[in-house]
């Protein structure tokens, strides 16, 4: 009896010509936890995240990263889930991409978040990994909307968001490192995504996972051609 029989996410892959999103093993979670410290994720003088997890010193940061990934597995329900992928390019883990939703089967809306390790930033991979997860959300899971957010001065994140056709949904003030900052929320509709839909992204292993996402075990007819190997 294989682990994937009971946790089919381990066989879920989203592939583009440049990279792959895959659900990580414990060893891969440990690797990205360690490399987030050794490679870095951002300039220490600037906090790009709403949760200041990179301010935690090593080795506690690595331990908390492991705990975070494990907690998302343990808390997974079809009505409330967070799927954390690792990003693999040229056989190297280069970052992390998450997608989360509550009552997805009703709301058809998912929220994304991500980061790239510093050596792999400014190479176009941010746009590529977001395109991959949006393909999963819209083509694979048949969402109506995708949401994301970033600080108003996060130029890298905003560049990807604007390039892919999101529109501003709203703003709210949050605390970051003890100071107030403006968080901007963005939404991407299915109609806007369709105008930029790519035909070079594939999904493998989705059908056995659909129940975990709160959906039917039968892949939608409209997406079956793009969900390979499921």
C-alpha cells in the first residue's frame, strides 16, 4: 500500500516549459526550510510578507517552517485547505507556491502566495510559477476567481500581479514590524484569465485529489484534455 493511495497530493504535478510545481515530501520541506535561511528570501531591510516568518532566527525558523507544512497537512479538510507546493527548475528547488481556499466547492475562489529563493529572483520565474498555479486553479479546479495580495511598495510581486491581468479588489492597513503599512488585495476573474490562457501548461495526478479539494472525483469535461495522467 503506497502513501499516495491515502494522500494523492504527492502525485500532483503542474508543469510549464520552465518549472514544475509539486507537493513536497518531508525531505523537500526540510530542504526549502534550510535554504530559505542559507540562500535567503529577501533583503533583510525589507519585509515582503504579512507574516514575518523570515525574522525568526535559525534554527527556530527551519523548525517552524517544518511545523507550518505539517500543520497544513494535519488540518486539511475538503471545506478548508492550504496546498503548499515546492517550485522545481532545472532539478533544483527554487521556491514555494501556496494556494488555499475555504468552501471552494461553493465559492470557487482560491488565494495564492509564494516566494522565490534569492538566487533565483529576477529571472521571470515569479510570473511562471504564478501562471502555473493559476492554471491549476482555473483549468484544473474550475475556479471563478483567484485572489492575492501584497504590500503597496512590493514592486516584484505587484509586477507579476499586474502582468497577469489582476484588478484591485481593495486596501487595508496592517502592522508590519511594528509599523502601519498598506496591503493591496487583487482579484483575477476567470474571464480575465481566459484572455491570457496558455496551452503549454499541464497538470498530472489531479483526478485522485479532487475529493480533497472538495470536488467530484470525475475531472470536468472542459479540463480533461489539459489534466494529463490523472
